[in-house]
C-alpha cells in the first residue's frame, strides 16, 4: 500500500475519533493500527473488518467503553479503568507517541 494511503487512513482515524468525541488509544496512538491495516488488509483483531474506522466501532465504544481492537475509547477514564498494565493508573506518553494530541496528529 502506498504511503499516501497510510496518511489517508490515519486522517480518517483521527477525524472519526474527533467527530465522535472518542479517545485514540492513549498508550500506543494510532500508528500501530494503521500499520496492521496496511499489512493485513484488515483489522488485526477482527479480520472480517476490512476498514478503519469500521462501522462496529461506534456501537462498541458506546456499549463497552472501547472498540474491539482498542483503538477507540469512550474517554481517558475508560482506558485507565481497563488498563491491566497500569496498576498505578497514571498515563504517560510511550515511545510510540500515544498522546492523541501530538503536534503531528493535529496537523492531519
């Protein structure tokens, strides 16, 4: 897949999150999900889902607090309550740039 398609997917992910008042995975951001979608041609967690954002994600976030793959979250509190790797419940930006409000994200 051409690099321009990665940018298009990333822009769609960010726009969908903003339009639906969702949080993008605070610990890893969206790059991981874009790469998987490009490499596999589908969501890594649900191979029957061929696009991102997928139609099911909005319902899943509303009902469960996050979508199946964990890209979209209802809010930061939902992520903190769920995150089993973070017993202290502090969010820090990881090396992969999980802060959804990074300069590169705002420029999309």
